[in-house]
């Protein structure tokens, strides 16, 4: 169990800065996720920790021990690969025992530890099976057992679920999380799937073009995104822009097109341009005659498109100047939403996130 | 995807050893041959006189012209005959297709030299068929010279064109042709505007291999050219006959020969580098439904080519089992030729077996790590290594042999006269086989397997030994067997480098050509066929799996 300290780490491939001056402190026993679109540098950063990619500058330490100078086979990390990387020439037991043989663990202990590791991933009794006899999900479990059995200081997971089907993916992410918590191991997880990241992590670092965009807890990343990029990357949102026209108590009022939005706090000076985001699910429908909740702001829209998804209904609406505003409604009767009709929406100004104009 | 392993000395060590080896036994000998062509007879002063002498001599001018003419003729004929063959096998309901393809691989691994020799035994001045025809009073033209040489090249080298073209036709996705016909092109038109252009690179890659092979081939023209000067042969004759300390004239012809093959290789690389029509076939086009007429015609065509190409080998075996009294053949079954062969000495057979085995292991030992470094490590150094390791393709065996002799017959390292110099020459010449075979199989092994092993605590070098070697074993063994077979039938470097007790089977045949020991030579050739067909048959499955990559 270890803290991982990444200090001013950089790496470029030719003229492309894959990772640029990244500093991070990952706590002991933390489940930490690197999230971002493809090409953002998240995998490069993970491979730097594993030792498969050299650093141009900076340092990486486990605890007080600097490890970026060590060859990859002496770093004692357990890596789970996207395509599992199960050795096809070894049995399940052989795969799990591989790292123990390298560590010269006595044979009797190896058998014992392999059995324990396989039990941990619910594959007891699969010792003698060959990889080609297993399903994708089972291979993934073997890969996890193989990297846990060596008792690594840090568990590294490189998009481990991307080759599984949707349902299995949800199941496995729960299991991985549970396993990590019961062992108390520090884990670094790479994914481009925001839902997966939110579901599994203690903290998330959103990466973009080789740099860290925001590092925080899942709900903070989602609700209080610090940049428009993070807001947009973490699920559907409304990204709007306008100018601050006045202040009303603790709110700043932003005029975007013909509509006024209320934001909590000052955001920036009067008359200045701002970008802001408002999550679709933060908007509520106010039925005719109903009161707007205390301290909330409201706006009028026209319904332009309705998409019924079961539990959720997604509605695209238009503001007075034609700007699109997305709304997500839970359990809303469909007959109240007809295209072309007007709708009154309300929101809590605390749910509007303002960004200083970029 | 490439793996970059920090502070991993393994690729560096491999690259270093490879450069050291190839530098000593390929680059330096070539440099010496090159140098020899620019120095005077004593080997001390720079001169262009040697080039002037060769250019002024009608004989050597002819040798260049003859070589190029035969090469172009053989390449065109082979391609023209083989392309329809390939199309028939890939797209028409030809009978006995599996057997056809298995037999079509054989000429590739049986020595073209034996084929030429069989032709002489059958149709030469004292040939069996010639005698029979004379006896019957039927006049018969000569098979010596250009027609015979081209014929042998066509019969022995056509698999070089056949295999990539069939593979290219099979890799074509059916949707491409369907799209063409959907857009209104007739079947005929879509063949010429879509199918054919897409397989042109495959055909050409094979054709250029034929071109290089014919240019550097020594055995076939030696047997069949008679008085016609051919570059690869004249280099040898000049070298053997030259009395000066500096083999200047041989050097000049050698440089011209290496330049010609190098130009061919460069053209091939540049042309194919720009044209890669990978259509990523999901479904190969279906067989064309042809009437019984077309079907029989295609079957007849394909089987005729394959059977004719095998005639020389059956003929050699047949002749070896007949009785010779002096130079005269008697149509009685006899094992006397074999008895005579064994009475003389079993050393040549032992030498062939020993040297081939050593060379196969040597080439694997060096070629597999090179294939690994070239495939898995992207750097300027490995890019250069890739080029250097394919260079032996373009270097004629005679030239390499001459280079090795002038480099290592004196000084700090003396190799001439022993077995080691032969093995070194073989390893260098056949290195591209193992390099290609191992890099082909590496392309099928996911790099993350290695990373997983390293991540679990096994060093890169041990990972290569314990994980990669077992995973690559199929490709490695396939490459080794091909090397073994190719070395067993090697003549061009052997004839320059062998000495006294290190005679091989091919040298015995080569010498028997001059005398009247046709029966003995046929028995020797049969012995060689026996020892090469067995491993080829054993490795046939592997060969089919990697048929593209081993070319």
C-alpha cells in the first residue's frame, strides 16, 4: 500500500506533447481514475508508472522511493491490460503463478497463493483450464488475479472493461471496486467512459491534450466542473455563453441571447463575457399554476424534440432566441410534452456553473 | 504498435551483435570486393582501368547483356504464365486444388541447379531423350543457352509469383467487386478496372523476387549456358582464374551484379511502399461459376505447369536408378550409382547435413532476435538494421564468397579453408528467411503479452527467452527448416568457398558435370532431393500458414 507521487512529468512523441508537466498525488488505498478522450495522454501516464514509457522530465515515486529510474520488471506494479494479455501457452494456474515464479516463491506457497487469488476472482477450480476455453469476462478475472497475486504496491488498470459487453462491464466494475476496497490497495484506472469513472473512483483526474484539466471527487467533477471541457466531457450538458449584466443579492445575472440566467456567486466583473453550464437534469418543469420554488429562477422555452428513454425523457427545447436547451426529466408524463408547445422551466441558481471567459 | 522499454538493454545488445556480425561478414567483404574493382593489380593504387577493361571487352559486355536479357525474359515469362495460374486457382473451380498448391510449393525449396542438371541429363548432348530421339532419327535442337535457362527459371521460380498473387486475390473483399458491378461495370470490366489493379502489387512483388533470383543465380547458367557469358558465372571464373593479388576484374563484374540486384530491390521497395491495397477481406470473392469447358481448360493449364515443373526431379531419381557403363546409359534397374557414391566417400553427405544444420541454427540464433528488434523496437538504428538484414537478398552468393575470401585469407582472422567460412556465408545469405519468418509471427503476437510478463517481474531478456520463444516457436522452426533446405542445395557461395574435405553434395554434382559421371551425379541429386523433400513435407503445414511471410 502506497502513495504515488507524480512530479512535473512530461513526455513527447516527435512534436506531440503526450504528457505535459503533470503533477499528481495519489493517496494510499485510493481508487484513482485518469479520464479523458483518446489521445489525451492518460494511457501514456499509466504506462510511465508501469515503466513502459520513458519520462522526458519529472519523477514518479511510490512512497518515498523514486521508481521512474527502475526498469519495469522491478517496479512491483500489477497491470491489467485492455486485451487481458493472458499468456496463451500457459494454463490459468500457470498465468497466475507466472509472477510468483519470477519472484522465486517456493512451490508450495505458489500453489496456495494461486488458489487464494483465483478464489478472490471467483474462479476457484479453474487452475488447469486453458485460456482459449474461457470467456472474455473470465479472462479478465484471470488477468486481475494474476496482477493481484504478486501483491503489487499499485494496481494499474488500462481500460480493462472496454472489451466486455455493456452488462458485464457494469457487473465487473462493481467487482473491481469491491476487490480494491477489501484489499485496501492503491489503484490507478484509465478509462474514457465517464460513467464508469464516476461509478468506481474515489477521485478522478480529467485529462486533455497531455495536461490535467481537473482533479477531484466524482460528484465535484460532475457538479462543479472548473472548465467547459470537463463539463461537456462528463455527460450531456448545456454549455451557454453571455455577459454579466447586473447583480441580484448573492446572484449574478447573465444575459445569454434574449434570456437571463441566474448564477450563484460573482463569477467575474460586470459587463464581462462568461461561459456557463447548466445540467439538463437540474431543470424542472413547472406546471401551469404551480409556484416556482423559493430562491429558484425560471425561464420560458418551446419544445422542439422529445426522446422517451423509459425512466428518463430527454427534451430538446428552444430559448426565445433559438438557442437549444436540453432538459432531462425523470418520470414526466409524456402527454405534458408536445412538440411546439411552451414550457416553463425552473432551476436552482446553485446548479449553474460559471466559467471565466476563456 | 511498438514497445518502448526504458533502460532495456536487450534490443541494444541484439542490434549491436547484429551490426557487428553483418558488418564483419557482409558489409566488409562487399566493401573489399568494391575496393578491389578500383585498385590496380598489386592492390595498392586507385584506378578506373579495371572498369575500362571490362567495358572495352566485348566478352564481358556480352555477359552483362546476356544476364540482363535472360533476367528480363525469365521474369516476364514466369509472370505471364503464372498470373493466369494464380487467378484460376483462386477464382475458378479447378480440380485437385489442395494437391495442386502443395505440389506448387516444392520447386521453391528444391535446387534450381538440380532442375537444370536434370534437363541436361534428359535433353543435353548425351541426354537420355536426345539419344533416344537420335536413335529414332528425329532431329532435336539444343536446350543450351537462353531458351533452356529461361525454361528452368520459369519452372523453378514460378511459386514466387504464384503464392503472393493467390494470397492477394484471396485478400480481396467481395464487396469491392460487387460495388463495381453494382455501379454498372460488367464482370469483365470490373476485373480489369478493380480486381487486377488491386493484385498488381502482389504480382509485382513476386516478379521482382524472380528477377533478383535469376540475376544472381549461378548454378543454372553454369550448367546450361555453355559458351554464353553470364555475369554470375564469369565472376566466379574470373576469380578462380585471376592470378594477380588483387581480383580486379572479378570485382568489377561483382560490383555491376550487386548494383543490378540492388536497383531491383530498391525499385521493389519504393513501388510497393506506395501501394498497399489492403482491403481487409471479410469475405473472399466466391468462385466464378464456369462451364465444364472452362473448368477443364483451367484444370489442365494448372496441372500442366505443376507437373512439368516436377519432371526434372522425377527424371533425376529415375536416372539414378539406371545402370551406367562408362558414359552410356543402359535401361536396367540398378543401385550401382548409389553404391559407387557411398564407396567414394560419405563425407559430402555428412558435410551437407552438418553445415546445413549449423547454418540453420546460426541463422535462427541471429535472425530471430533481429526479427524481434526490427518488429518491436522503433528507432533509427533498427530501421537501418532492417535494411542491412534484407541486403543479403541482393548479394549474389559468388560475390559474397569472393568477398569473404579476400577479407579473411590473411590478417587477424583467417577463415579460408575451414568449415566456419561456409557456415558464416550461409548464415548471412539465409538471414532474411529467419528475420522475415520471425517478424511475421511477431506481428501476430500482441505486444501487451510481453509487457504483462515484464510487469509481473520477469526481465525483458528472460521474457524473450521464456515467453516469446515458445510463442514464436512455429515460425522459428519453419524458418529454420527453410534455411536448412536452402543451404543444403546452395551452390553459388559454396563453390567459391569450399576446400578439400569440405565438399558438399552440390559440389559433387557440380564436379560430376564436367566428367562423365552422370549416373553418380543423378544419384547425388536424388540423395539431395530425398534429404530436402522430407523436411519440406514435414513442415508443409507451417509453410502454408505462413506462405506469404516466408517469401
